[in-house]
C-alpha cells in the first residue's frame, strides 16, 4: 500500500508507529539518537545547541530596546557648550544637509539640557541625574557615544538596529543568533520577547524570523497571567487527549514533509512539541514566589507607578518593566539564548523633562539590578546586556509647525547617539567614541549598527561574514554587506 493511501485510510496509531523508519516511530527514534549525538536528522530539535566558529565569551544576550529613541543629550552625553549656546541658531549650511521628522529649520534653535551630570565609578562615567542606579554599575558598563544610523524615522531605524538593514522580511538579531547557535533550553523558546509601556512602531517586525525558518522567530511572552496566549489547555481537555492530538498532527506533518521537504513543516513539528513542554515550564518561569524579598525589592518589582508617564505609560509600567528584567535573568538561567525587552515610547517631541523622568525611572533601577544580579550569580561574563535604540534626539528644540513658543522636546537625530552594554565578553568601565561640542555629530570612532552586530556576534564566537543563509539566489547575513569587529570593546 502506498504512503498516500495509508494516510487516506487513517490507519490506527499503533500500526502507524510500526511502519518502520519511514514512519513516526522511526522519526521519534531518529530524534532521540540525534539528541545523543549518534545520528543527524532533519527532525531533530532545530534549536539544539550548535558549535560556534570559534571559542565564545558570551552564551546569552539580553537586548533592552528603548523604542522611540531616548535623548542621549539628557542621559549619557553632557554638553556644557550646548547649554551655553541655548537659543542660538545653527549655520544654514549645516541645517541644509540635515533631514528632520518635524523640525522647521528656519526657526529652529539650540536647546540645552536641563539635566545635571555626575561622574560615577572608578572609570568616571557620566550619567544624568535621571539615571542614578545605572551609575552604581558604571565600572561594569561599556558606554558608546558614537553610534550613527542611516535612518531618521522610527520603523526604518528600528529595523536597521534589529535586522542590520531597514527592509521588511529580514531576520532579527535574535533569529540570527538562534539560527547560528541554537539554544540550551529544552522547555522554553530560544528567543523570547517581553514588552512594557506602549507598543513600538515596529511591532512584530522587530522579532520576526524573516526568510529563516519560523522556528527562529521570537516568541512574545507576557510577564503575568498566561505567559503565551492560548498556551494552556481548554477546560475539560485531559492531557492524554492532547497528547493524542499532537501525535496525530505530527503524523500528518511528517507525511507531508516526506513528500515535499518544506523546512517550515519541520518547524511546525518542533513548535507543537515545544508548546507542549512549555505548558509546564512557562508558568514556573513567571512564578516569582521563590525569589527573595531582597531580590524583588532590588529590581523594584512592587514599586508604585508615579503616574504622568505620557508616551511611556500603559498599565503598571514600572512593575511590568521590573518583572521583565527579573524574568530575563531567570530565562538566562534556564538556557534561553536571546531575550529582547522592548519598552516604548521615548519619542519626546514635547514635554521632554517630565516624560523622560518617568521613562528613566521605569528602567534605571531594574537594569542596574539585572546587571548586579547576573554578576553575583556568575552569569554576567557569559551574558551580554544591551541598552539600545534606533537613533538619538536633536540638539535643536522641537518647533513643529514653525512655532516660536518655548521648545519642550527634541526631534529624531540619526547623526549620533549613545548606548550602554555590559558583560558577554565586553570590556566594562570605558567610554568609546565622542561627539562634537553640541552633540550634533560623531567626532571620534564612529559606530554603525552593522559594526555593533559584527562585534556582538564575535563575542558569541560567530564570524559575521560566515553566518549566512542562502535566499533568493544569494547569501544574506545580519551585517548585510558591511560591519567590522571593534577590538577596543573586547575584554
């Protein structure tokens, strides 16, 4: 009897398992052998750990993406001269070369920061008064002040930072990482996304797998309630019935795969099995009852939201972000490869001082606690933590519509911005790169997102030029056709 007729007749599950190596029993046996390293096969866990190109320093990555773009001038990059020149205009030859989202160049004037800056740690790293907690871990941080980007609007800029190019349909950093290295977690996804505040303008494109198999896409988790929507069984569905359903789905998918060899079918099989295992692992993950009171207090899990958050406020933002940072540490302990925490929005075209204070207060304490916690547990050396965004904010005040009223915000600024990183093979306690006297452009050691990605992959033992995927007749990579490793960042 042909295989197609066998499926059509719907033979008993026991008979199907007995059909030999071409049936589900053979698939299951091959999968078990592959997990033990005795046999390679296409039905083995696609997220199984894989060897890097060379010995890595980092094993896990936590990227904290500040969607909307925080002002580097009010958080990381003090500019006394900008303050002295507050209210002055820039030369026309500079403005004519710039593109703005909303600023009207004819009436735009410089806007000095109202923040006070203080040096922290033995390294003397500058932080504004809105980030006192991050200052306490300054000696563990690498601050980069010379990032620049090709995009001045949010969604293209976010795609460039996440995918290496500002085009739809490309894999994100987390997808490339899990494609190259797999994951050490058996019961959780290798790539997890957490969110707080308002949704980013990039939406799900910021954790897509693009042309890579969907196994490598990010899985959106919730910090409370059901971790993943529709993960739990409907009421009245016994476990044995669910198992029977999964077996039936696997048999159908296996038969279809053997016929057309579509890798998405193998991804589907793996996803169903992972979802089954997650039903136990995911609720245990978000249960913080076994964390000590000191740990919960350090992260600020039970902090009260001060309100007035404007663009950054949605629900219990302060508690949500703190929980996300603590969950990120717990995921690292459980072998998750890549965690992306997305917090929006920092798009402060107006009301900068008040809304930046709210957003900074939401993230400052939990991120510092995360870095301390990882370090105390011996995990920071192997875990890279990043504060990232799509671009910076202008030294010019926002004057949307040509208004001559007092400027209370800043526009999008691609020419320079800042980020901070820690752990994962990076050298802490240093400031890399400089901007000019007013924070308009890079003055020393420019860094493009492709350079960031190349260096990040290097820390994970991956050569960014060799981590490729064949699609539409050519090899693609995270760093597109550019990127360089920055030796000064490496520990």
